[in-house]
C-alpha cells in the first residue's frame, strides 16, 4: 500500500532523538519534510543530513519541520545527530512502522547480495497533513535544494 499525493498521511507516533516522541498529527499547521535514509553515519546519509542541517533556517522560514528516519536504534541516531550537529530530530524506526507507512523498504543489491533496506526517499507533507510531494530513489547531490524549493513554493501558496 502506497500513500497517494494529495491524500492525508496516516498519523503515526515514533521514538526520536532528544528523548522525544514524534506524532505527525501534532505537527498540523506546519509543513513536514520526512526523509528516509539507509543507515546513520554512512557517507551519503551524512551528506544528506548535513545539507538539511545547513538549510534548516530556510526550511523554518517556510514553516517546515525536518525529520530524518532510519531503522537504526535510538543510540545510533543520538550519536549520529550529536556528531553531525543536526538541528532536527531523527526517528528510530526499528520496527519499520513508519517505513512501511511510506513504502520505502525495497529489495536492494549490495555487493551482489540482495537484502531489504530503506530506499533513500523524501516526502513533503502540507500543513493540513496531506502528501504534497514525494521523491523516491533519491540521489543526494542537489536533493535538499529541490526539497527546499518545493517547501517554499508550497508555503507561498498558502
């Protein structure tokens, strides 16, 4: 089951860094960027998170919250956040509830072996809680700029 553009995103609650629980419905009134990454502290994920971190003030100006999600445990997420000085929370989705909601678990090949893993994906949810845009199979370079432009355009339209 995949979420559709223009449709409300099902509510969820998940454990996140900073000893918080993120509940989507509590973010109503704000736009939300949820980005899924395969593994904390790996090069691509570090670059992507850094790009979001470096543009956070611009996302804030567009009334947009940034949330990162991977299947790493909360300690790995806390370490990743602290080490990279991320200024947003990371969800630990070990049970894959959030991943399944957004249908980002895909069969991937690495070194000739197949495994199920997170396909790097980003979702922009509007201030009403509806899916405004989805990027799947993301390539990191330039991606955050594209998401920011979409968030700004969406915000300007409201």
